[in-house]
C-alpha cells in the first residue's frame, strides 16, 4: 500500500525527470504508448487526490538536472515522452464500484494490443502492468492498481522504456507498483 506523501513526491520527481527527456515534433497523442486516460473513465476527475501530467520540456529539464548526479536515471528519463499519474482515494468509498472500471480498462488495453506483464491479486489488492511494443521496442507502460480502503492508481509512461530500469525508476520516484516490473535477473516479487 502506498501512502499519500511518498506517492506525491515520487510522482513529482518522475514528472520532472520525464519532462527533461521529451522532445520531437510528434504530438503526444500520436505516440504509440500514449493512453487516453479520459477515455477509460476510471475516476471522476474532480475527485482525484493526485494528478500528474509530465511531458515535453518538463521531462527534458528533469533529465538534464539529474545527468551529473545520477546518469543512469537521467538516461532512463531521456527516453520518455510523458508520465501521467492519477490517484483516486478509496477511503470511505465502496471499491466494488471501482473493480468493474479496472476490469473494463484491462479489457480495453488488451483490445488495443497492450500485453499483460504482471497481474497481482493479494488480499483484495490488485495490480496490473501492461506494456505496448512498437517496432520491436517497448513504447509504453500502463499500471492499474487498487487497494480497497486506501487508493486506486493509474500510471501511463510513454517513450523508450527499458523494463530492467523500471524497478529503479519506481524506487527513485517512490512508486512501489513499478518495483514489481520484471528486471533482467527475473521478476521482482510484490512486497
């Protein structure tokens, strides 16, 4: 389970880093890994606890700012075009109404060619990680996570993604859901 402060700090750090690496003339909506979160209609936008939208110059700034102190992280960020995060509070909310929305989103992703990488269901918590390939490379990652009584999270990362670096990205950005992505040495086990 994530707490609000580490999630917010992680999201802001990730957004800054991603902003430093974006670029190019192609519109974000034309990028292969782009996920139109508004079409999924997962959470009411006026009730989001956290919403992060990092792309373009902001991601480039983060990559440039971290190049000296953490060149590996800077390199990861340089390949990204966008990071979008939405966190919806589930305290006092009947999560039974959210489960079907998550199910519809999973179905939508699969219909659009996204491949399931990780599915974790543990004590009511659910986490789904999907990757989208383009030209033999990973061009997008989408994470859907729900912890009843706590929060629901959706993350979409667009750009050149190295799965071996996602756990590190999740650790640096305090996004424990990303730490579940398989690494070169095998899959990380959920905590």
